[in-house]
């Protein structure tokens, strides 16, 4: 990173982030290390870290307004989906998780529709922010999600829409609440219900059958950031009153991560040649979805 690039990245961080609580501008400080260690502890406990008031208070209105302006460009998807976004497979019993179809009805504003001047786009591409997230994950570095459509998206949930139980395509996701609904819309999750090589279908089925004894609930305010290991923890959004807007910032531990064709087509209404080319590449963890 050149000195000019670093100065530009630092200026963006100073403009957007609540540095009194999250000193991203001083990586070598004890305060920074304590902040990162606190995040480590949250992730170790249940795979979910909450950064309350991450965005500067004087930018909250702008953050919300920018996402509200983009929301009408969302592609809406109304379908019945499994937690893995996979096709029906009659090799399994009808009540098996791979055949448990749930109502999915909400929209996404794709990455290529979010201009570079928007706060979320500037934060997503910022190398200092990326290093902070990498430090929180105890990784040397992370990579922007290579998917040209799904790398940075705004999840748009008008009232009476649903985002049911599911697993994410990538190991972790960074979320920024850009408009909290009037009521409801809590984030619900089951920490690390599956692991690489072990789908743990019995436990997944219990949750789908209504056993919520392992379910945790997180309420995000506008401007709050969340770091979540969504490939291993099944999760959903509770029904809300009023519109809920949440920006998803997709990064990966390895370069070149691209979503599968079916999921991309279902959620965004279109795919690119990059999705088609990556379709036959098998994931190393051998998990569905």
C-alpha cells in the first residue's frame, strides 16, 4: 500500500468510523489490541461479534438515507428455498433438512448498483477497514468477495417479507445495519450448528421443527456492525414492522470467491460469466450451499 493510498484510506476511516470506540486509525495501540481481543472473545463464544455504534453518530441519517435511495433498485425474490439453497433431492426423506422448503421473500440491491461515493462502498473497499476485520478474524489478510454482483449488497426487507433459516456461501459476513425497522427484524442464529465435513442434519432438523433452545437473538441499531460466521451457523431474520435495510459486506479468506449460479440467479435475477465459469469448482469444506 503506497503512502498516498494509506492517507486516502485513513481519511475515509476518520470520516466514517466512530474512532473513540474503534481506533482503526491506530493499529499498533493498546486500545486497538483490546478492541480486537474483545471481538476475538465474542467470535470464540458463538461465532458472532457485535460492534455497537460503529458508524459516527453524525452520519447515521446519511447512512440511512443512502440505503433508502438505493432500496427501490432491489431485485425481489419470492420462492420456497431450503437452508442450503439447493434443489429438491428425493434421495432423502421428505422431512430431511435438504428437502425443507421455506418461504423466501425479500430483495437485494446488487454491488454494481451501489456507486463508489456511497458510505457503504467506501467502507467496503477501504484497506484499513479490511485489515481490521482480518485482525478480528485472526487472519493475515482477507479478500473482497470476487462475485461482481454479490460482493457488497443491501438486503431490503419491506414489512411482511421473510428471510428464513439458511447458511451463507462464504465462511463469514460483515453486516452493517443501515435502517432498523420500527419493530421486530431481530437477527436470530444457531452458533456453529455445522462444521467442515459435518452437516449435523439432526440438529438442523430440530431447529426447523421449532426447537429454538439453541437460538440466540441480536438486535442491531442503525450504524451497528456485525461480524458473523454464517457458513457454519444457521440464521434468519425475524418478521419486522416497517422496512429493514442491512448492508452485507462480503469478504473471504481466499481470493476468487464467487456465489453459485442457482443462488445468484434466484436472489439477484441474473448471473455473469464469472458465475458460470466457477460453477463446477467444488468447495474444499464439502458442505452444501
